[in-house]
């Protein structure tokens, strides 16, 4: 195992805006590529696949390629990296590797945390995929990008089977984790054009996949610490939104829950929940398709708990 102490020569530009738990900033790597970021739950992710040809100290990354060796595709989809090079020959989960300073290659556990936050692996992929068929082939099953992750189908370079080849562009997004399973294999995550799931697979380290970096620092959510006996209504995300947004709430015990949406005149627009819910954290998506831009309010009533929050539909 090799260890490196990197001289961080990147510029991190913070353009911070908070709307509930949504944070946005930009990060610049050694090569000058600028990446947007997104806060999802308590994690902060790059919104784009890594494009860098150099580690943060300026050393060239071996084996990195653009799809079909076409740099114009790298501008859209990022580049593809073999596992060992992406990890800079470390086998320690969560290392910086090819990522900018203060960022690292996400572990299998961190990917699982993201999936759990988005409702479980079976539906998380749809919430992570860019919508429409500009980049994804039809049917792009379940794609809402409600998380803001904006997953793109960058394909892969198959360096394991002969003949080696680029394939799956527009069909799949495949990301390395920093968690290996043995000397020759590591865990990956993948999104597909015909599935809403976020898949998990152990595969060969010689394969070249996309890299999504995650911040070393979790999001600080002020006044949102949850005690086991607390009711809570979270700020919707994304906010502003168009046309879909996610609302989360927590109840400490089973009981009747009412969650409704109102316009600025106080007229009820939609009933999201009206029924008995189990104790724990819940989430529900609201689709404002067909409604005009403007300010809306969502109100929860559960037990003796009542709270109202504001959200903004911007078309």
C-alpha cells in the first residue's frame, strides 16, 4: 500500500446559499475544471462527474480516459478512471485519491447512506438520474432528479473482457466506490436507462468508471437536530423547485398524520398524507405540474404537533 501527502493547490470557491437543507457551491480542481455541488441530506456531492487529468498536487493520473478518447464527451460526461489510479494506489476506504482537496471517493457505506435518504436503493436511482432523454436513452425509467444529483449515462471502458471497449454511453452511469472486496475487485454503483434502482456490484478494478466525489465535511443543519421523542417537519428539497419537490417529516410514534399544501390565499391545493403512519422518518414527493409559479405552504398535523413551512415553485 502506498501513502501520499498531497500538496493541495486547488482553489475552492464558495458561493453558499441555503434554502432549508439545500446548499450550492463550486469547487475547482487542479486542471481548472469547475464543479457544482449539491447537499443531499447531511452529505455534499459533486453534481458532475470528475474530469481531472491530474491529482491535486499536479501529478498525472495514469490510465484516465475520455469516452471514445473524445475530449468533447469528457466535457459533458466527465472522464473514466481505473480503480487503482482513482485511489492513488491506496486501499483505504474514503481516501482523497483523484478528488480535489477536502473531498474524497465515497465509500460503500456513504453510497448506502445516500440511497437510504432517497427512500432505498430500489427507487434511489430514479431520484438521482437527470430527467428526459437528451442524455439518457428512453425510457429513462423513474427519472425525477429530485435529489439534484444529476446522474448522466457516461458509460464505461471495459478493460477486463477482450476485446477491451467503450460501451453503455447513454445507457448506464457507473461509479466507483472506495471500498474493495478483494485484491482484484471493488464495489461499484450503477444507474440504468431502464430501471429506477441504484445498483450495487463488486467488479474488476481494471474497469474504468466515473468518479463522483463527496465532501469531507457533512452539512451543518441548524436547528434540525432530532431527538427520539420529537415531531419534525423538514424544509422541502429542492427549493425553489420545478415541478416536483420532496417533503420529509418525522413522528415519534404511530398516529394519524395530515399533510396538506395551500396557496397564498389559504386555499387547499393538495392532500399529501391523510392517514395513520408508523413512527419514524417519512418522505413524500409533491408534483406541482399545471400550477402557476409562486409561493405555496405545506402544513402538517400529527398528534398535538402542527407546523407550516413555505416553498417556492419557479417555472
